[in-house]
């Protein structure tokens, strides 16, 4: 059986925005291994929704920073109805959608969602109430767990810590040097051989 590697939103952002060299390198290698059929690379539809939202925010705030706007000006623009934020979203929406679709389709990344006919109430309550996860993270983690993901890769330190304590899935924070090195020297090394 082939292992399923789940990419959290912040890992996808690190790759698309090339904002963390080491994480980018790990994802690049995972994409190659996925194309070769050695692993299954996955994310959830909830991650894609969050990814598009974050990419749109990056586009808007990047535009403001290039204009050397003050923090107050940026907040005012972001909050204004029909203003600059919405115009920026409309101007870059197609390009961002295209980038995300290209990443998913060109690399055969499996898009997971919640399975039908499964009683999720207990798991959702446990993750949300007992583990203090946000509603977005509860949906993402529930999707990963119900789809039998082997490895959960994230850069969210709080989420990684909670999942690691839970013990139901292998989880790595790719931004933490020790966890990334452990992942590369154990998991990736075995997959490559």
C-alpha cells in the first residue's frame, strides 16, 4: 500500500510563494515522488479554499506594501466595501485560481473531502473541544484522518503539537529544522530507495 502524504495550507503556501527554501525543497521532492507513483500526495478541499484566501490576501497586502502604504491606510482599504481590496481580488482571482489548479492537476495531488455516511460528531467534538483547534483546522484534520492519511505535513506549530499528542497520525513541522531533518532522513530516504 502506498503512503498518503497530506500537505497543509501553510506548506502549500511555502511552495507556491517560495517563502521558505527548505520547505520548498521538501515539497519539490514530494511532488517528484508523487509523479513517479512512489507516494500519494494529498490535500483537502478545505485547504484549497484557505490557500486561495491566503493567496488573495498576499496579493492585496503586497500591492499595498509596494505602494508604501501605512498600516492604518492598509486596514482602512481592506475594510472598505467595494474598495481596493475587492478590486485587487477581482484583478488577480483568475491568475491565482490558475496557479492553484495547475499545482493540483499537474502533480496529480489528490483532493480529499469528508466521506459520506460516517459519524463524525465525536471526532469533530474531540478535535474542537478537547484539542482547542479552530473550526478550519478541525475540518482539515478530520478530512485527513477519515481518509487514512499516513503523514500530515504542516508548519502550524500549535496544530502539529496537538496532532503529535493525539498520536493517531505521523505529523511533521517542516519549518522546524529537527523535524524536517528527521522526516527527510527517515521517511523520504525510505521512499526514495
